[in-house]
């Protein structure tokens, strides 16, 4: 199961995060984070689902009135607490019923987590319940086209892969189509507001030439849903 790999492999993950030359992490900070933030205009009380080591949570913390964040991994939560001193953290398994929060949220983000979950119906249902009216849910996933060489785009599948191109960080990804993501969240009441297929800009390829190979396809799928 992926769920425990985050604790087990945290040390390695931490090392790869620290290396500036790691293109995957550079892509997240230089390109994808800006793409996601462009969808986050409702900056009241925020909740970051699957916060990891807190690097994206920090972006919310500096922009929002109050920030909460959850993750399943103790190691990730420990690190995130060091980075985000004004955020409230909780250990939560996103595949189970959510705990009772003492507030509702204006913004819920979920960055690069859904591909590790077997079941995203629970998350769709639970997030809808804890969002305020007109609140937004912003999700970012690996664009499903990335796995087209490994599986059929139209088939939901489990795809073996690595985190940050590190052979020691082997995981399985759940590949879902764009229609599955959209239909799952709209089924629970969300309205789809924005679809952003984020690619690899020329400026990034100049610094990380290996990414030239990814330039013809979108790299991340970022979706903004709203509770009306
Ligand atoms: C690729 S990391 C993304 C971290 C962070 N959102 C970011 O973009 O920097 C995926 C995170 O999802 C968490 N995660 C995976 N499955 C989870 C689950 N079932 N419940 C809660 N968190 C989970 C992992 O512990 C890990 O921190």
C-alpha cells in the first residue's frame, strides 16, 4: 500500500526535496504551484489535504486567514509542523470519514494526492460537507496523459512508477480519466469552474533540458470546483 511508504521512505524523499537539481520538485515550485495558486482566490479559512512536508501549505499559510492541513504520514506531518508554525495539523486518512473540524472552510486544496488514493468518492463527499457556500476545492493531479505509454487513457488502471524519478521511491499510481475526476466531484454537488492543463514552459526546459520530452503533453491537471 502507498499509505505507509511515505513514512518508510521519508528520509530519501527529504534528501531528494533538498536537491535543487531535482527537476520534479523544481517543476512543482516554479510552475505548478503558481498554476494552482492562480485558482485559489477564496483565501479565508483553508484546508490542505495530503500536505506532505508542508511546502504548499506554507503558500496557503502566508495568504489565508487561517490554515489547517492533514496527512497520513507522521514523518511528513512532523516536517510540515516545522515549516508552518501557524497551521493546525491533524493526522487523517483521506480514504476514511473525515474527523469533525471546529470550522468550515472557504478553500480546500489537494495537491498531488488523488493518484495515490484507491477511492476518491469519500474525499469528494467529505470535502463537500465541510466547505462553506461559495467555497472552492482545488485539486492538482498528474495529468492522465502522462501514463498513456503504460496503459490505455480510457481505462482506469494501476500504474507502477517512482516519485521524483527516484528508483528507491517506487509507488503505484491510480490513473483516472479527466471525466472520472470531473464526474466524481460533480456527483457530490460540486460545480466545475476551471480546468487548467499545465504544461512545461520553455523557460523551464532551458534549465531542465530533460523536460523537453514532456513539452508536447500537459503535465498536471488542475481543477477548481465550487460549492454553490
Ligand atoms: C506527493 S506527496 C504531495 C505532498 C504535498 N501535497 C505537495 O504537493 O507537496 C503525497 C502526500 O499524500 C499523502 N497521502 C497519501 N495517501 C494518503 C491518505 N490516504 N490520507 C492522507 N494522506 C495521504 C502522503 O503521505 C504524502 O504526504
